[in-house]
C-alpha cells in the first residue's frame, strides 16, 4: 500500500440553493473530510465564525495575497472578492486527505483547469420560485440585492452541464444523502484505488 493523493470535491450553487448548509453538515458527518476555508472581503453574516466559515480580510489584504500567488482560485461575487488559499489545499491533497470546497462557478472553472481530476458537484433549488423564497426567508438582503442574486442565479444554472454531478435540493436530508453517496462512490473508484493499492489481488 502506498499513500494516495486526496480527492478534491468542489460544490457550487446559486445563492440560496443550500450549498453552505450541505457542506457544513457534511463536515460533521464525514470527519476525515478536510474543508478548505475561503478568504473573502465581505462582512461576516450572523452566526458565521472567523477562520471556520471564512477568513475575512480587507480588499487590500486580498489583493496582496493575489499578488503573492497565494490563491488557487479567486472570483468577484456580488461585488465581494472570494478566494481559496493554495497552500493548505495542496498540503491536504498531498497528505492524502479528501478536501471539500464550497465555491462559485467562476472558482470551480479555475480549479477544474488546475486540478483536472477534481470532482465537481452542482446544487440547485427545485425552481426559481423556491430559490427566491429561500433568499427572502434568510432576511439578510434587501429587494435590490435579492433581485441581483436571482439574476445571477439564472446565469449560473445554465452551467450545470460543466459539472460531474447535479443535486436538486428539494429536501436537505435527501440532498445530504446524495452528496455523501457521491463522495463515497468516488472514493471507491477503481482508478483511485489502483494508485493506493497497486498490488491488490481480488479474491476468486
């Protein structure tokens, strides 16, 4: 047996589709799954924890990280900057840990180019009407911001064919089971196991 390289799982979704909730719950369910904490210039939302949900930085700090080549991907989302620190991500993968990333479609495209073997998963709400209702129930955005998020969501959902898996989040429990099933199935791929167990003999 030799140590294997970890698998990168990238989860994207329009705002309000539930990807943050699903990723947070998956971290509790699969304790061996590493989670890459993104950097952002936006302000913390109620209940978010610095260093756990996001690393909150100023725009100048973000630009400095970008200039030093410290981000594996980055994007502007709803006027705020988001990025993935490259060093901890690469360290986890080299160490054989599977990593879960919660990022937007722009970042996912960059990571697919950088890590062609990454597994991309797209989350959608059952309908745009349901998505709008969820955004309103969060009570964190005004009408202008909700309209902008819905407009962006209409563009993002057209990109689902670029992903490896699609989950329609009708029910959180059902979506959680589907997300876990994808992760566990990918861990059992022959192509991945062949690198870990090159001398494996299958019983007759």
